[in-house]
């Protein structure tokens, strides 16, 4: 299994609006809207960072209940396997692919679909993976049952799940890719 992280190559990988102050996040959002108006990120609403913080609080609480290891306050976001849809989010799209074997899986949590709609009160379709966070072992069972969302719902016509989101709660593996992404693993 491979984990993918998509980003704009002008910015570089593993940048997070929730890992910086609210004022800095606001400035970054304004820059994105001005400099990259055609990117998916430029379309985010003004309360996006606030909503993302709320969602991360849920992720933290649920992962703590499962005994997950959280070495950082704000996770790095990746997805299980390649997502064509995510590859279109950025004007100068790049991605990094990392084998799951490089990670301590106790520092990884998963949602079947993006965590924001997964935990949203607005999505109430009764699917068993709504409002749930999974460990590595648990997400393998969900994948066995449902497959990868990008294989059956890449266009989003069957619901909000288009990929499996991975929350990386450690910098140990990420830091080498953040620094050396141009030479070691960027495709």
C-alpha cells in the first residue's frame, strides 16, 4: 500500500493551514486566492480553517480513544493510493508517494472519505463508515469490504467519499520528504 500527498510544486509538500496561527492561515488563504485562483484550495470558504480545526479535534479525540500515538498537534494529510481527482486540485500539481511500510502505523489514523464530510452533521446517509475514524488494521477491513472510493466514485456522483484520508500524527517520515521532495520521491 502506498500513501500519496498532493500539493502545488510552487509551495512544496506537507504545508498545513492548521499548523500555523489563525492570522497566518488567513494570509496564506488570501495569497492562494490571489495567486492561484483556479486551484481547488482557492475555492474554500472563509471559515474553512475553523471547520478544519474542529474536525481535527474530533480526529484527536477519536484516535486517543483507540490508543493512537500523536507526536504532533496537527496531522499531515495523505490518501491511500492515487486519486486522480486530488491530482487536479492544484495548478502545478505534484505528489509524493510513500510506502506504508515506512511509517509506524500506530501514528496513522484513517477516514473512509475526507474527514470533513465524514464527521459533518450535514451528511446523514446511514453508511456505516460515517462518523468513524479507523486504525490501520481497521481500515484494511473496510477496504476489503468496500474497495477504494476512487475506484467506484472518483467523480463524486455516489457521495462525498472519493478517497481514504490518512492522518499522519508524526514528523519522523514526513520531514525527509518535506526537505528533499525534489530529489527523492516526487513524481
